[in-house]
C-alpha cells in the first residue's frame, strides 16, 4: 500500500524506518537537523502517522517494498537507511532486496530475530492494548532507563500522553514483530553499517544489537547510554553518532 511520507532537505538520500508502535515524528526528533545535509524521506507504516491501517496482516517484504517506494517515488534513487527498533529489520531487508539502492545502514536499538525475552515483552504489550493506562506504564518502564524515568516531570501528563499516543496499527506491528527473522540477510550486507546499542534497554536489550554487529561484515558497533526510546532519552548522542558515520 502507499505510505504517507514527508520529504525534507536536499543532498544525499536518507530513508527513515521507524519502530513498532511509533512513527517517524515520534522516533526521530531531529529530522530537521538531518535534512540540513541530506534529502530525508520519512514514511509512516500502516496504522501510524498519516497512513491508514492495513486491510491484511503486515509482511516484512511488502512493508520494505512500500518504504523503499516512498523514496523512489520522491526521486531519491539511492539512499542510506536509518532504522530504529523494528525499523532495523526493515533496513536490513531493504539492503538485501535493493542492493543497488541502499548505500549505508544505521541500525539502532534493533534485532535480527526475537528471543524468548522479547516475545514475552510482545505478549504483555499486546495484552495491554485494551488497557491504555496499564500499557502506558509498561511502555514507560521499558522505554526509559531508571534515571531518565525518575527525572520525568508532570508524571500524570506523561502517562496520559503515552496512552493517547499509541498508534492504531500497533497490534499489527506487534504481529509483524513476531514473524521477523533477518539473520540470513546479515552475512550478505556489503554496505557500510553502524549499529547503535542502547545500553539500558529492557524492551530490546543491547545483546540484540551486538549480535547484529557481529553478523554484518565490517559493521561498527557503538553503545549509547539510553533506554529503548533513545530519541527521547539521549537524542543528542544518537544524532552525533549518525552524523559522524554518514558524514
């Protein structure tokens, strides 16, 4: 399906791939900074941002094709891909399916395949979709490190905003996450790759990022002190790593 997307800036292409239960606006708070030196293509998955929910279950290859089409339809023929969380699998599969288009990868707080710990998190996440107050507490607990969580002001407002901000397509995204396995793609990745591990992450713990880096030839691994939601907890350090690598 056609995805809602924005295009900002000019220069080398950069395609954004956001996380499950997120959006490009929610996951990448520094799009304007990235767009100062690049043409940034920012699509939202079905059920996120301005894209309506899908009428059938999401499949990784079809989602990848739609995300890449957003860039190509914008006139951006080649691009680096910045993937966050589930978007790392989208980025990896994009490099495997479109090697002539993908020039580099930045994989943040992601995974190649879920393990038992991750699937238990998915079980709880999905179970709480009908109880938004409890879901907000689960997400905040798993998306921020303890120090950052303790420093949040206006707690009632934070809880309310988190509950209200859950995209309509989150359940579909969770179902897709259960099926993702891009391990077979990793040894064939031949473009420069930066893997950013979030060291305080309890939703997608950092061992997943280390496994990605170990399996991709020549990948560089950096670790940033943050919970899963690095765009909220430590965006400056994340942006610095991205800019340094892509620059």
